[in-house]
C-alpha cells in the first residue's frame, strides 16, 4: 500500500491505528479466497460476452419506441440475451418491474389459480413477499383469491428438509418456491447444488409442479444459474447483481417460454403480454450493466469476504465465514445490541459517495414488521449492488452488509463501520 494511501485512510477517513492494522491483517488472510472468485468472474464474463455476440447486438438496439412499444427491437434483444445467459427459453426484462418483490409477485400471481397451493421449501419467504402471498394479510393478497400456502422449514443443520418436501406436497401443490438468499434470516444461502437437489426432489414427486427460484443477490456467484439445474422459472432485480450498477430500475423473469408468457399476461393483460411496454431509453444501460455484472458482482463478493474476516477477528459471529462457499453477495454480522446496529449502519453511510453526510435512523419501512435502518448512499436509489447495509431493529441484532461497485469501496464501508462503532462507545 502506498504511503499516500495510508495517510489518506488515517487522516481524511479518520481511521485509527488499530483499525488500520486490522485491515492489513485481514487482507493477508483473505487473499487466497479471491482467486476462487476471479475464476468464476472470468467464466461469467465470457458467458455474457458470448450471448451478446450471438445475439448480434448492435447500437441500433439502443434506440427505443414510443406509445405502446410495439416492435421494440432493443427490448426484444435484451430479453434474448438474458434468456441465453441464464439458460432459459424466454425472459421478461422490464423497467416497469419496480423491484425484486414485484418480479416474484408477478410470477406467483401469473402462475397460480384459486384452489392452488404454494409451498415454500426454504422456510418463510422474505418479509415483503409475505404480504403478496397472504402470510401477512394485505389487501389483494393471494389468500383473498383462495390460494393457500404451506412451508417446509430448514433442518437443524441448516440444510433443506428433502423428506419434509415429499411429505408436504399434495394434490393442490402448484408452485414450489425456493429462496436462494438468506434474506433477514440466520441461515446459509443456497448453493446451486442445493437448488438442484431440491428441484430433483420436487420433480420426483410430481414433475408438473412449477419450481420458482427467488434469485435475488445470487446472479453470477457460480458458473450456473438455477434454470440450468432444473428450475422452471426464476426472478430478480436489475438494481442488484445483474444490473451491474448501471441499470436505473427494473426486474427480470426467466424460464420456460410457456410460463414466461403466462406471467407476461399479469405484467400487462391477457392477450397482450410481452408485445407492449416501453423501455424508456433504458436498453443501453441495462445491457451495459449486464455486461459489467460479472465483474461488479465479484467486487461485492470480495468486499463481503473482507467484512466477514474483519468482524470475525473482532470476536463477532458472522454468516457466512470468510472462507465458506458463497451463493449470494450478503454478509451477516451478529452484533450485540441495537446501538451497535445503528452505529454500524451510520459508519457505512459515512463511506458512501452519495449522501455521506446523512445519518440513517431506524424507521417503520412499508412491508416490514419492525423498524428497519438502512444505509445506502448510492447513485441508483435502493441499489443493493452498490454498497449498503440494513437491519431490522430486533434481536438477535443481525446486520446485513452487501454490495460495492468496487472492492476498495466495500472495504472502506467495513472499516468505517468498525470505526463508527468504536467512536460511539467513547
């Protein structure tokens, strides 16, 4: 490290000698882990490049239409490339999908009918999706339309209960949900092999059951995606991994053509489906972000590894450990109390390029059953591939750290979080 860099870290960023020395130790510990990440990144980069070349992508595809959006060649090219990269028959990639929950909501609403049952085989889904299904009753939830819900909890060792899946499937089971990322839960995120095993278990009971994967935070963490190991449909957000930090908004759905068509009727209307819908000039940034996504995702993963090792060395429990196999970009740190959670997030905010002077505070965020604090000084509002940290203010005081368009920025987020926690106790 250059002496000028050291002085900048100690002076302008206010890192004391102890925090600086910790950073140096962590970097030595984690270097071997980076080689694994780089190999996955390289494969996925060439995979995306190949898809764009095979699609004969041209700058003509960056133009856009008006009105109904008929014959939007850019929109069609984006969806062709996404389907190719994710090993799917078809895809929906639209700026009018407002977030990952919306993409998943479109899937379940488009695929189930009154009298059907949804079975989650990874415990309760993420908080915001619970209101869609009716676990937490919201106006317009699927429960109002006669759709029932059941779930299979994880085994004590954190693995999927495969026998439990077989017991729970019944004649009304239409859709099986798999959540790849941990969400606000203390569990491992599912690897591609875990997902493959779960899909095979479901299909062994009834091959016609639709298996849907919530792929948020998991894209480009492996050389395969869930569709390539048997899932029927998957969904995610463009302001997470696949947007590469450049997509302004949007979500994607990819999978079997007939299922994507059914979902498209929920996105617009029956009989219109994919044929309409403006891209509002977002095609270039969506595709450029997708091109950058393998690299940007690798940077976020490296930042999560740094965070894990730093807090391990400080005596905190973390999930995953710094040398564990990873399947999403999220790092969980278990802190001691609400005050530490708040200080942690305020430190991450201080490391942001945007709104670094703002002090986040807990608030009653829509869709959550407890106050939530969020640190997110991002170029794209709410972007989870950019550096952020958030946590519900409730025991056991887990804070969720993710993102970073560059490793150096993600590393700074960890160091500022540590320093903020120290300063709060002085």
